[in-house]
C-alpha cells in the first residue's frame, strides 16, 4: 500500500511548521518549547482525516532530511499509537516506497529498538513546557494495523469531503468523522481568535 506524505517538518529542527490547508502555504506554527528536535521528517498523509480532525500524521525514515512541502510516496512499516489534548493522534511510521536502501524495512520490528525509543521519548516530552498541552504515549503496532488506520482515515475524509473543513460538519456526518471535524472546527476557531486584526 503506497500513499503520499507531505513533509511539514524536516528531521533535526525545533521549528514546528504546518501546512495551511486553506491557503496552501507552509507557516511557522511555533518553535518547540523544549530543547528537542524532530527525530524524523514529519508530515501528513494526503487525503486522510485522523480522529483529531487533522490529516493522519506520518514520520518518514530517510537518510537525509528533506524540506517543508516535499511530497514523498511512502509505504507504512508501523504506527505509534498515542493521543493528545485533541484526542487520538497516531503517528504512522513510513519509508520512501522507491528507496532500495529501505527494502529491508518491511514492518515495525525491522526498526532498531533504540530508534523506536528515541521517537517515543520525543513524543513523551516535546510538549512538556507548553501550557494546556498533554500527551499520552502508547504502543507500537505493526504494518497491518497501520494500513488499517490509513484506510479508515481515507474513508473519514471521503465521508466529509477531501478538504475536511468545518463547513462539512452537518447533520449528514456522524460518528468518528463528525467528532474529528468538530475538533478541527474548534481548533480553527481558536486560531482565528488569536489572529491579529488589521
């Protein structure tokens, strides 16, 4: 199963960049409050909707970092189950689908144990100094479960429309997809309130 990942944050940086789905531009959301750096290139899987109202997150293992906005065709090798203050916030672990150097990486148990611990530690502490932010880290699961979640996130996105905007929250959307969109709508409202006028 191949899918496209848009990179927002390259490996090794503290700046948290985000893709603005309304404008199509990359913006600086914040600099991490803690002295930590992203352990892998980080972004989202195109045309998906996670349980937190955002596209499904992905970490891509690469020999060298890319850049914000880079599109990579990937395949999943596992997933880190976790949640934050907005709800489910799973992280798909992926490799570039066409990279022959990653052929041996077929499932999560092929990833060195220390590398997994480094990723776990990053997500345990990266929000520690930020007010009103919480993280509950969980467990690693394999490729099969990751692909199941990716497929479910494709279905959620189809149910509400590919843009996943708050305008799609209506009586026809129910269950997890509605909850995800309502979460996204609340986040967008908060961001709008913080945006300076004029």
